[in-house]
C-alpha cells in the first residue's frame, strides 16, 4: 500500500482591519506623543504670538494706498494664518515621521496587526485638527479682536485654504516618505516652506511685489490661497493649481514611501 503525503495548506495571513475604536486609539497615541515633544504646539503658538505683535502695533489698522486700500492687518491676518499649515505640513509632519523611523516605530507598525495606512491616516487626522484649530484661532483673533476685515467670498477662501492645506501636506509627505532623521526632514521641507512664506506675503506684502512675482505666486500653493483671499484672479485657476500639487505630491509620496 502506497502512502500518500498531502502538503499542508499555507496558513493564510490574517487580514488587517482598522476599526473606528482602533483609529481613535491611534489618534490618542499621536496626541500623547506630541505632548511629549510639543513642537507642533509651538508651530501654532508662534503665529498667534506674531499676530498679537501686529495687532498691538499702532497704525496697522489704517488703510494703505500701496496695499490697495487695505490695512497692514488686513493683509497679514491670512498670511499669518497660512503659517500654521505650512509649518505643520513642511516641518511637523516630516519631523514626526523621521522620529518614528529613528525609533524603528514604523518598522514595528509595518508588521503589526494594525494597517500601516491606518497609522498614517490617524497622524494626518490629528495634524489636520491642530491646523484647523490654529487657523480658526488666528482668523478670529484678527477679525473679532483686532478688527481686520473678512473677505467677501468666504466659500472661495475656505475651499482654497482646505485645498491649500491638502497640497502642502501632499508635498510634505514626500519629505516624510524619504527622511531618515529629523535633521534631514527639516532640510527637505524648509525650501518649500520658505517659498510659500515668500509668496504668501510674510516677508513682503504681495501687493508690493513686482508684477512678475505676483504672477509666479499664483502657481505656488499659498500664493494661490492668498490670491483667493484677496479676490485676485480666477478662483478655478487657483483651485486647479492646488489640486495639481495635491495629486502630484500624493502620487510621488506613495511611490517613494518606505517604512525603514
């Protein structure tokens, strides 16, 4: 009688699932880690402090001819608000991801029952919440406390700010995908952040820039957002620019992302 050997079927790898409870737990974990290394909170408090300085300077509420009839405060409230998403996306996100790599936390996540994408989504959700809180706080302080004027088309401003944040987060994710140390993360995100600072009017109000620079600024994420705030140019063009950065940044970061 011939013995028949039957090969054991390979054990199926358990499917990773992310429950709402698990997602909330991951968000809580990220918040606790941020309290231990409160760099993200500094990225919110610094623009708030800058706004307080501008708001308390005499003369910043007077309309200026060089600014198109707007006051210095009217111009700088959206610019200072833009600092929050730029700091968090270009510095906070890459630095956090790099610190996870330095502690081998990402490698452990890649083999844990938790879907790796769930960890990233929870981190982005927490950073988005902090960004939203910081932007709203600055706009409310600037308008309700210091008397800056709100834009006439709130829908255009909100949509451009949301898409602008998505755009810089997508680009920041490229640095987050590649940086292996906090120093490398800061170096990769800094040029893009400074570029956006310039074209959002942080260093010089955009209304005082040469026309060619104003045109170029419309193709930089937060240059386009500032144009939407002030009502300059076609809204669809600004949103198309922001959507382009979001799609390209998202595709590139997904392709180059590594866990180690």
